[in-house]
C-alpha cells in the first residue's frame, strides 16, 4: 500500500492525499459510556485504572464557556488572525477551493493544526489548566512538561482516518518515559464522526513495529480489533491515554464536524533526544524490513 503523499496546495499549505482503511478495521467490542465526572473527582482508584488499562475517561473536564473559548481560538487560527502561525495541514480536497473559502468554511478542509499554544491563549489555557496538571502529576509521579499540542479536525463526511498507532512511536524520548496524551472533545465526538477507539491494556505490550502505509502506523493485520472499544465524548470531555496505548480514529461518516485538541506531557525531568535514530531502532524504520 502507498502511504500518504503530501503535495503543495494554494498559498503553500500542505495537502494530504489518503486511501480508505480496510473494512472492519474499526469494529469494536463495546462503547465506553461510563467515566469520571469532572477533574476534581479523580480518585487514587482511577489512577490505578489508568495504569492498568492505559486510558481514563473524564466527562465535564472543561466547562462550556472554556470549550466555546477554545473553539473560537481554533477558528481564529484557521482564519488567519495570527499571521505568524503556519501550523495548518489541509485535506487534499481543499486543493481547488481553498483560496476562495471564508474563515468559517476553511475549517471544514483542515486535517490538523500544530504548535499553536504560544499563538492562541485560549487553547493554551486548556493545556495549562491547574487541576488537569495536578491529575497528570499523580499519574506520572512528578511535575510534568507539555511538549506537543495539536488540533484534530474531522470535517463532515470527508474527515479522514488516523490509523492505529502508538503515540510514543513519534517522539524522540528515552524508552520507558511515561508519556500521557490528553484528548479534549470540543464538539461531540461520536462513533459516526470519528471518536477515539482504543485497545485497553495494550500499552503493557510495549513498543510495536510501525510501518509507513496510510500513515506511520501499526500494521492493519496486527490490530487486535476484537479488543477495541469506542470512546464517544461530549464537548468538554477528555480522554487521558498512555503513550504506548494502541488507538486510532476511523473516517467520518457523519455530517457533524468533529473538532478536538490533543496535548502530550512527559516528566519535567526528562529531556528529548533531538534525533530519531534511537527511536527507530525500537519502532522500526519501515518495519525493520518486515512485510506489512
């Protein structure tokens, strides 16, 4: 299978051509409907659940005014309010129309945005929320550093898949570093519009070889589909997940837009390597020549 092919688009923005995932890849055994109500309600037992299963669902982590402010910040980024901000990746279907779109229309052609917290204070406020940081410290065991921020958008009907993967495969960090992702729903994340799917406990299996196919991903035939669970969220709900947890999101089949932000945290005492050689020894440059 060919991987994603970046191509230049209007105004020099990056466009991504994609192919559809195999049928059945996002079947799930159950839908996660329970969870914790609010960041203040996280108990020691919940922290132990995270360590055992690799994820934790917290409903109402952020208020509706906080969600609305974050959405306004995202729209301002996409609409060009911050001329120095360049971290936007558009869907390939925007190729012919992007230059003619209004700020409101442009967001339905965005795949993701990156490195925005120092440009947009309303999105930075979510990432540095003091109660969220306190929960992360309880999981990681020390003060944390946020080292990645992303806005993840699935436009109606054309929002593409994010194949199954481990986030740690993307990070140049010492093996064994505790990494926690925080996925924040800004719209309602439904099964139909591409909510997160996770495989509980898969973080305990350690690093998995990744292949450059539709993305840098776990081989489709290695995905333990029968163990997968879907995690729909209301706006303001969050999913905390371990950096080694197997997870992905299917393409959108809905007319409802799905916008989310995602932040990654590591122990403040751990520094990034700065190159990928050590990481690829573990996660494999193109699967260490293993066929996928």
